[in-house]
C-alpha cells in the first residue's frame, strides 16, 4: 500500500503558473499525474520514473514539466502558461512500470484557471 498526498493546487489567472507536489509514503519507481475536468474522462498528463525518463501529454508539452525527487519520494508537476482548459482536478498516481497501469491514486488537488 502506498499513500499519496498532493499539494499546491489553487486558482490562477490565464498565463500564470502553479507547481503541484505529491508525497509518497514509501519508495515508488514510476509515477504520473492525471487530471479530470467536470464532465470529462480522466486523462494522463505526465509520467516519470526514478531514472529521470519523463513523458508529457501533447496538450501540455512545452508548458508542463514533471520531475521526481528520489530521496524524498516526491513527484512534482510544474505548470506554466496555464490556460482555462487546464482547469481540472489533478491526481498523482503510482504506476506499474511494466504496463503503466495505475496502482494507487492520490486524493486530488483542484486547479482552476480563470480567463
């Protein structure tokens, strides 16, 4: 069992920045960020592993950066140039490194971007 605690959400104007952080209760190798907007399906935003290999969704490429602090068992999502369409609940997750299936979810943190 892994507990995940997200922080850093909030409200910001379009063009602004936020950094989300997720603390895991123990060692994890592969982690990711997902988001879900009202009325929409949950979608993947970014993934990372302890070797520093990262992926980001096309919709946020060039604006969002994911990173993992191995010593602290944390993963962060730096979000720049935020847009109203980025408004969603953001979730941290532990992933299976073999097939990227989500193993554990955090409770989520709300990000609201106003125009």
